[in-house]
C-alpha cells in the first residue's frame, strides 16, 4: 500500500507500482466508478474502491490518491500488507503546490505569487475554504489523515509521528529520489528494472517561482507540521539506508540505476528528455495540465518493435490514462472512466478511442470532482 502524497514525485511511483502490477498480473484497488482517485480529499472509505464488496481483502496493490484512514484501508488490504509513502522538503513542496493548484486553492488564487502569499498567509487562507485550501498548508500532514490546521504542540506532533511510524514500514524522501528507489528495491527484494523510471508529472522550469530567503523561512513556520514530519523522516530515511544498504553500496546502485535509465531513455525517447505540453505529439501521452504549471511529457521514437514499444509506452503513460487503462482491463464489464483522454495502447483489440482532452472544465487530479 503506497500512500500517494501530493507534489512529492508520487506520480512516478504510481507508474512503477502499476507496471509491477501488470508484470505479475496483480489486482489493484482502483477508484470506483467515475472517480480518478480514492475519494480525495474525503477521508478514505473502503467503498471508494471498485468492487470492494466482491473482492474484499484480495487486492494486491493500492496506490491512487487518498486521505489515509487505517481502519478503512485495512478492510481492503490484507493483514500482511507493506505500507509505504514519500515526503518532500516542504519548502519545495509549497512552491510546487502553489503553481499546480493556483486556479483551485482560493488562498493561492487570490494572491499574486507565492512570495506575496507567504508574506501574510492568513490574509488569503480562510478557514471557510478549508477543503479547497488543503494544498495551501501542511498538505502532507493532511494526506496522512491528520488536521492540517492543528496547533504545533510538541506532544501532539510526537504522538502523530509515532503513529505514522507504527502504520508505515517505510517513508521515502522525494529530494533523494534515486536513493529512495534503491532503498525500496532492497526493502521489497525487487529487481533494478522494477524501480527504473522516467520522471512523470514534473513541470517545466519556466513555471517555477523563485522563493525569497524570507519566504523559505516562513514556510517552516506556516507549514510547521509538515516541516516536523519531514525532518523526522528524513533522519530515519538515512538511518535506514545505513542499516540496510550502506552508503558505499547505495552510491554504486544509484549509478547503475541512472545508467540503466539513460539507456532506456536513449532506446525509447525521440527527444532523450521530457518536453513541454505543446511539444508532445501524441495526445494519448499528454499529462493532465493544472494551474500555471507546464506539465512535461514524452515523445516516443518511431518504428520501435512491438515489445520495446509496449515497455516504453508503459514508462511514459500519464497517471490518469494508466488508471483508466487498468480499470478497463480489471473491470471490463464496467463503463470506462470518462476522462476525455485517449489511451496509448496500439494493438487493435486494446486500442481505446476516447475523445480528445478538454482541460478547461476539469479540476486537478487529486481534487474531488
């Protein structure tokens, strides 16, 4: 069970999980009916999972966005499930959130830019808009199921950190993503190819806003619960690395990971790197665009043999399209998810023609519809 937090490189991990599920023919706990996430921002309930009534605890993987609620997750996932998640430095996280959810979170929408927002957040952050503003303060704390407006009281924070440690076997750190993949590989006894990835749902540098030194400090106070969370688990992350992999072995394996990633990029990609939304040739590989962000995607090389093409496609297909595809495969009798997104698979029996995306009317992925 992967708790998919927001703006933490978690879409890349979702892709890794989906590919693993397909490789071993596993059952994924997918969002029910028209949902593209597991009920977020509502607190998770087992009924948000497609066919929960009939499948019960026989799901192998759960990894779409949800707001964590252990007792309900335990109704879906077997007792011996491995739980993990990922955190990111709140300084980078808040800036990323600001740009991505600019049009959705009222606190972001009514401020000019991220520095103006942080200069006096209470001017823009109104409790009445609480549900839409979760992206504007302590979003990770919220994703783990806790009150993102709670007071930073030492005893309370310690209780929550202890609880997360009890519920989760591993917490990864997005700021050290490759190191995280090596730790995940070791912990789950996976192969290197299981954790190879192309970065998904990242944005172009042109949409990154520069935080002032004052803003960076203010984030530590404004998002102090996330800051505590990050400091605590960043420490335990490195402790875990030293205990299980060792720094020397880590360096060697990160090198192998990057070498293999580079090889695959040369095999698969016509541009050798991610490109801006206007340069993505196939609409089926166009990621959902949100706020002021330019979400990057990929172009695949022409004339790849069928097997290579399938491998490459799976590595670059965006989250919504992949979720929709797996849903159609796992629940063929159900109506397909109305994403308005074409799917990339090329063989005639699997080709799914859906209308071209209409982004103007959609809310960001991970936002309740």
